[in-house]
C-alpha cells in the first residue's frame, strides 16, 4: 500500500470513528422495563397500574418533544427471583433495556439489584420494601424512592406500642420482605418498651391462615403484626374477623397496607386499621389532580397505590437526569449519580434529597381506615393520624450499613 493510500485509509477510519462517537453522544433513546407481579397477590398494588404510571411519567417528562424516543416494556416476575432475574437479563442483554422499574417482592428486587450492578444498568425500585436495598445490599446502580421496612416499623410499630400495644405476635410472609419487616418492627417495639411474644411464618400467597391465626390468638399478645402484603394481608384480615380476634380484644396491625387492599376489603371489614404510607390520593390539591388523571388510565379505574405514585415520581426524576446528561450514556452508575446530584421535586412528594445510599427522603403518614359512615364517597378511606418527618421515616445515615455512605 502506498503512503497516500495508508493516509487516506487512516483519515477514513478516523472520520468513521468520529461519526460513530458523535452518533453515540447524541443517543436519545431510552428503554424502561416495568418488572412486577402482573397476575397474582400483588397485581392490584402495581401490575398494569404501574405500567400506566410509567407511561404517564414519560409523557409528562416532556422529553419526547425534545427528540427523545422512550420505550416502555413490561414483564411478570411471578414473585420468583429466578424468573425476575431471567427477564431482567434478557431485557438488558438482548433488548438493551436501560432501567428496570418497580420490582415488588423483595426477594426479586435483591436478586435483580445484584444483576443490575454487574451489568451497570439501573434499578428504580418503588415496589420492594426491604430496607436492605439501601442498607447492606446497596449498590451504585439502585434507587429506592417510596418506602421501606424501616419506615413501616417506625410508623405503625412505634405508634401502636406507644398507644399501649406493648406485646406483639407476628404473622410473617416467609421471604425477604416479611423477614425484614418483622426484624425492623421487632427492633422498634422493644426499643419503645414493648415485648415480642413470638411469631409464625406463612408461605407466600397462602389461602388458609387458620392455624397461624390460632397461634396468634393463643399468644394473648395485644397486637398481631401482619408482616405481609397484598392478597396475604387481605386474606389474613378477613379470616381474623371470622375467628373473632379483634372482637376478642386483640388489635391487628397491618404493617403494609395499600388503598387497593382497603378497597378490596371494604370499610366494614377494614375500619380502624392503623398503617403507614408515604402517599394518599387525597392529601392535597396536587395529589388529587394527578390521581384523578391516573384513574382515567388505570386498567380497572383504580386510585393509585403508594408504590404506583412513587414509581411515577421516580421515572420523572430518572428522565430528568437523562435530560441533564444531554443523551443516554448507557452507564447505569453515571445516571444514578446524576439522579443523586439533581434536586428532587415532583407534584406528588414535593422536594427531598436523594441520599448517597439511594434512599429518597420524603415524609410518611400514619393513617387509620375510616368507618363506613365517615366516608364521603368512593375511595374516601383514610383519615390522617400523624405526619412522620422525612428524617424519621428513613434510617439515619450514621447508622447505615451501605458501603457507599462515608462516615
């Protein structure tokens, strides 16, 4: 090859490389995979409603008008970590999905969080409750926006113990979420001067709570803590009523209750339940306006759960970070770092920092389910008992086990 030919080839190669680099730098395509329970006990909490909320966030972000192309996929993890990881791996490797979102079921979320770190993708958790995701299992690629077991324990557990419910027995879903919720609530109960008399673990998505409820009843504990969620919680509450547990003087503590659960139970059965959430559709003008918009696109015309609302806010902030970066860097840790750098502000939760451990600081609320005669209409189910400050709703950073936190 002549010197001229070699120089020409080199110039062409550089031009091609420069073109490719420029094209990559201007990549304004994003793929988001909504991974949750689409068909079982957590489907009403998130499921298709979560997909609807993500699509609302995409539209409300304004990025499409700026030339961005944003695609939303969905998958059913069936509450099985192996299924969830397989879907996530397929999405990241073959479909080039940039972020996995929602992930109710803490076992699934913990497994997917590890995968996402290995693949340098992003996990936008709103559905999984375990505080370990921002504690000992935290990574630079995972965000938890909405709530965790620490928040639930320090809301419901502390309030009921202080109110005289100083002896507890737990009915616990036998997987990562239930274990974490019982652990965190037990710590709060004992720190507040109460005692844990015992507990029993039940299989996920069980239909028969009779033997578990009999053990709780015979414990004589003042409070029976339900460390479960979704269909497990509603089934336990219904069957507890059949056993006359509340009528007999014991109190049920629904440690994780969603508005969809109350809707399913009805006010006659659910009245008086005390629980903690970080969102309620009727909190203020902004939550009411957004929730009524959401209800119109909800597949079943439902009001949004806490996790659905959190997912909407989380996706908005994720896309805000993408916009601030100017293009998609296809670098999960870099995107998450930008999310932590930018101030969070949305119509549902307001302002609040996104901490080094990936936990967003927002207020929590202690609610009680209204009596039927107190409700003024459909979905008017809650009355506010107390507001929990953001710094009290999340584990203090000084106590964090997250290796990302500098002490």
